[in-house]
C-alpha cells in the first residue's frame, strides 16, 4: 500500500511539473511570436496614425485645395460632427444660404453620427436658437 500511495504522489508531482514546463514553453513561444510580429504591428499602427493625421490635415486645408466649390473665407471649420459650415454671401455681409460640408479622402465613408446629421439636414430638421446669457453671469 505504501508503494501505491508513493506512486500516486510521484504521478501527481510529475503531472504538476509537466504542467509547469508546458506552461513555461507556451509562454515562451507566445512571447517569441509576439516579438516576431511586433515590427509588423508597429508599422501598421504608424500607417494608420499617418492616415488619420493626413485626413485631419486635409480636412482643414480643403477650402484652399483645387476644386473646392466654396469660398474659403465663407467656410467655418467645426471639425466634429461635420467639418465645415459654409455661409454663402458672408463676405458681402448678406448670407443667402448655409451649406454643411463633410470632407472625405480616399475610400472613407460617413460615420454613423455624420449620417444622422446628413439625414436631419435633408429632412429639414434644422432650426435657429437664440440663447441669451443671464445678466447676472455677464
């Protein structure tokens, strides 16, 4: 009976040691794979970051780029959720119309929020609101 208990203990210890060795090898392999893929992940992150920065830069420069259909001096940059509001006739101090402009580059598409803004404008769900700051705050 002593041999049976000793055998069970040895088997349990062997299983535990095998688990620890397997875990260590798995961790080592995963870490090595990550180190091999790291340059690719970094390059991808840098490319995406550059793309976002180029998009943001081109958004703000759009009124001065060839083919932009509005006067740059009548464009007011908003940024989010749309890029510009164009006040037609602002230069002559006689605004005759307002246009909302979203600038896109490459294959980018409207975001969900941008789509809802566009739909609200197309459905004429736009209004003017005059807010007065309370006198005791001025």
